[in-house]
C-alpha cells in the first residue's frame, strides 16, 4: 500500500477579521472547519460540493496558496503548514494546479510559448530554451495541439485548446501531486471527455496523486477512486466512490446524488425529494 | 400543422461579417403544452434559434430564409410594432444568467411588474398584487421583502425564481428557456426544473428548453431537437432519442456523457472522423 | 470536437506590433501630428522664417498673409511688438512638447511605481501610500503649482516639476486599482503555484497587463501638461516672458483681440490640435498595444 503523499489534518481557514485603524474589527469568515483529507500516489481523490462548500478554498489551502489558521499539512512526509515562501519554492514543482477557466489562468499578454517554457526553465526541468522547446512540442503532439499554438496568444485559441494547454503546462513539470479545480465545468460534453481522458492517461503515466474538485458527481464517479463530500466547509462524508454511490450515508450526499439528472427516462425523478430539499 | 404553437421551417441565418453559416434549414415544431428540448454543444446554434423567435438576434446575424410561424403567423415577416406586441405579450424568456439578467440598480418589484404595466395597462397597485401572487407561485417565502430587495440581496436560486415569475407574469403561450439552470448548483437546479415543469402544466404553456445537458433533457422535455453546427441532426420524442438514437452523432454524444449509475459508460470522445464528416456535409 | 486554429495571423512582439499600431487610424492621425510637432520643435531654428524674439515696432500688428495689409515674410502676421507670429508659434512647440513628454513621464513613473507596490503588496505599504495620495490630493493643485514656481523660480524646469509633483497621484490611483484587479486573476495564482517570487510576478506577469491602462493615461496626461503649461504661462508663471510659449501668446492675444485676432488664434489652434492629437494617440495606442483587443 503506497503511503500518503499529501495529508491535511483538521485544517481551518478563515478570511477577513482584520483590525481597522478607526473602527471595530470585522468578524472573520470561516471557510473551512477542521477538514482532514489525504491523497496517495497513483490515486485520484474527488472533492465534491456546491457553491459555498469551501472546495476551492480547500484546494488552495492544500497548495499553500492560502494560509491555514490551524491544523497541519504534510507533503511527502514533510510538514509544510507554515513553511516560508522561500522554502516552499522547490516543493512547488511537485505540487501543481490546473484551473477551471484557462482563459483566466493563462496570462493574456504572454504568448503560449512563454507560458509553457518559463516554468520549465525556472525549475530546471529543461536545461535551456532548445530543450524546453522540444519537450513542449512533444507534449503538444501528444495532446493533439498544433505546434502553431506556441506562437499565439491565449485569446486566439479555442476553449478546448486552452484547457489542454493548461494541463500541458502542469504535465511538463512532472509533478507528484496535481489539484484539478473544476477543470471541466462549463465545457461541452465532448471537450470534457477529451480533457478527462487526457488527464487519466497523464495520471497513470506519472503515477500522479490527484485531487479533483468538482460539483459534478457523474464526472467524479467516472474518474475518482475516493471522494470527499464537502458542505459549508466541513466534510460530511468520505469513502471509496463505489461505496458512496452504492449507499450514501449522509442525507446531503443523497440529495446531491439524487439531484443529478441522468440521460435516461425516469418519470419519478422530478417528484422525488430527499430530506435535504428545502423548497417544493 | 394543427396543435402546433410554433412551427419553424427552413430557417437559415448567416453572420453578416463573413457570410459564415450559423443556421441551415432548421425545422422544428412545438405542440401546445409541450416542452421541446433544443440540444447541442456550444456553437450549435441553439441560442440563435431562441433569439430568432424572440426577435432579439444580434445585428451581426442575418436571417436568409425560412419562416417562424407562431400560431400560424410568420414572426419574421410581421411589421415590427405588431411583432413587438405579440412577442411581449405571448412569448417570454427565462434567461441563462440570473446574475446579469436583472438590473442591479432597480428593485425587484419594478422589474417584475414592467410587463404587466406595459401590456396589461395595470397601475402600480394592481401590478403589485399580481407580482405577490407570482412570487407565491414560485414558492418564494417572503414575497414582500423580495419585492423591496435589489438583485444583489438575493441568492442565485432566488433570482432565477424571480425571473421565472417574470416569465409567467403575462401568462404567455410560449416560453423560451435559454439554459436557465446552467449557472446553478445541482440541488437548486432540480428545484428550478421542478418549478418550471409544474408551472408549465398549470398554465398550459409550451416551452422551448435550450440546453447542452442531455440529462436535463431526459427529465423534463417531451421531445428533443439535436443540433450540430446550425443543422438539425436528429429529433423526436425524448424516450426514442435516448433509447434508440438513429444518428451516429446522437449515439456519440450519449456515449460521451458520464453517468454515475453506469461508470463503465461515458467519457468516450466523439470520433474525429464523425465530426469531419458532419462538417463536410455542412459545407456541401 | 476538432479545434480549428483561429484564422488570425500570429501576433508577435516588436516589429509586427509596431505595424499594427501604425495601421490604427487614431494612432496614425494623432501620431502624425505629434511627429509633425516634433519636427517643428527640433527644427525650429531652420524652419521658423524669422527670429521669434526680434522686435520691429514699425511692423507691429500686421495681419496674416491672406488679409489686406499683410507684410510679406510674416505668414501669420505679427504681434504688437512686431515679432513674427508663425515663428513664435513654432518655437512655442518646443516648450509645449518638452513639458508634455518630460512631465508626464515623471508623473507616470512615480505614480505607477507607487501604484504597483501599493496594489500588489497591500498591507502597510498600501495603507501608507494610499494615505499619502489622499493627503496629497487634498491640496488645491493650482495653489500648489503657484507655490512651487514661486519657490523654485520660473522656468521650464519648475513647470515640469510642478506638474509631476501634483499629478502623480492620478497615475497612482488608477495603477493601484488595476493592479488589485489583475492580482485576483487566475494567471497570478498560476504564477504563484509555479513558485515565481512576488517581485517577479509583479513585474513580469502583472505589469504587462497594467501597461495599456498606463499608456492611455500618459497620453491624456501629455495633453493636460500642455494645457497646464499654457495656463501657467498665461498668468506669467512659466518661462521668462521673452521665450515664446503658446500660453503667453494667448495672454497677449487676449489683450490685443481688437487689434489683431490672429495673435490669439494661431497659438489657440495649435494648443487645441496638440491636445487632440495626444488624446487620439493615447486611445489608439491603448487599443493597438493590447493583444487582447487587437483583432
């Protein structure tokens, strides 16, 4: 059994609550309450929740992009909870992030080549520009991206291409852990299938530990081994995907699963409510 | 066609800038009281059809042929004033994004009663009474407070309910629902879909439901029209289309959808040669 | 779905960007006029038909060449001291352009640096800089500039200093707001996730996205600088009364309006066209330099 690559215990994240010069201090907003989550190598873990569940904050916290108020985060056995930015830097190559909106996550004023090559050179993954260029071309070919994309700006490409470039940028760094933050939300079903298959192949080849954030349980079912269900900053249920979907224990999980419309005729679906339903 | 509230035939449209085809010979019908799904991926033209019906096509899009018969009359050939009246009173829109569809600077009451005061000639008091009744119909618990509120004070689900109330305000014969649940959480989506379906059967309204989600179509549409690149690929009763898809594109689309009840099915990308074939057919 | 590459040609840096700039009609129009002014300013000694300071009372207040009573050689007429109006207008462009370029650049540099730092590092840095901006902006600008000129003494240098010292706050606020705006974008988070240092992110990732806003503001500021200089020389606080400036000419022309409208009209026209040119240039530049808006 492979050991845990990433282990976060009881983490709490709060925003706000600064003291102002002339006035009362504002109350901090708790985004996460005592969340514990672990990811092993070659494992894909799903983090599912609706808006306000704290799933994005959890992802950012795991990558130390957001400070945790309490709790601990360990990566490859090392405690990184309060590591300074300087000490985090060499670790960053090993823990990467793929974004939901590639239009927003690619600098609109950088050409794709620069966006792809700079991180490689920064982390020493490529020895020089020529080396970086050949690695970039290789992965573009593998991802069915025309090499011409390297000379373009992000806004000149299609959504599907941008999404694959976002994945390529991360893949080229050969990380150990990848956080995929709602990367297929808002994509067409066919583009979504392409991106997810790409991700699955990549994960298998690199033996990645992956945390997959999504609100779409069907997607989670398709690619995750285990899943954490988040609601209002707390984990309400967790377990192997197969188990959770076969028999969800928490009523919120049941409501979430039940709310998904499947592409099959189910005359009862609309009428069916679970205890967690608020309005009629 | 008897019983059909809307009948579109041979509708074609191009982009004014480069003559690129946006719609090609689109045909579809909506019977009275029916919910017809208009499905397709992005760029398929489904929103364009909705806008053509409502008469709100962007300037850059030009209709080149076809007719849109609403209760037997062609909306495209109608004089503008009559069309405005007809569409204003009898056809309504449930828009996609509840965040931006409401004017952030106006209270809900004003926005909800606009149509009532314009087309029914009601005064503020009369319109307010109807507005309260509408909010009740969409199960908003504190209608007085909501009427006084500004949009940013309401949640996404609440805003969408307000928009649905506005759509049903004038008791229209046809509603164009343009991806009304895409921006919502999945549990909220179910509540909204249920609401639309219940209101629709209560009022006897016909609905054109634009969406990219085949699951949603399966649950609330009686019939479906599937589009690709501005053309109708397949259409029929929902059950038939889902269980016995005729066109390879329909089958491929169904194979690409992930399903939590069948983890072995789904996530199969649409074969490129199929896309290429469809594209070349479109170009011909 | 098979993706097709957008039909647009790849946008490269450098030469192609320049070409795109020049093709924009606003840049072309504004840029041409500014270029023309530059030529005038640099080549004044050769282009001005007469010495702008040379007085000839006998030829005082003669009209431009298309009116009766005009003096040959004085195309735009003369002022009441017999100085050639055309030459004075040409030489006036020197002062105007010097002030425009130098003052706006200084104001922009100071304001942009502070704005970037405030918007990116936030916290104490932002609090300090923002308070400074607020206090600074509370001073009435006209009073401040008069004070400055009175202290430093008249001259082009003090006019430039006055404009830069007063107007940097305008840049600081806008750049700070845009920096805060960009700092929230995902591409900045992506850069942090890669591990780039904060300073590097500010200069390499954020600044290129703030630059278009800055450029638009700089060219607007150039127009403002020209006007401020004209106002200061109008009230006699600019360069010495001998050196021709458009503002001084306007002041003089105002008093002599009944004797000769042309003394007022020529510098006024130049002022108007110059500010217009800067505004057009600025808007065109912003659009042409912005790869996102460039289509």
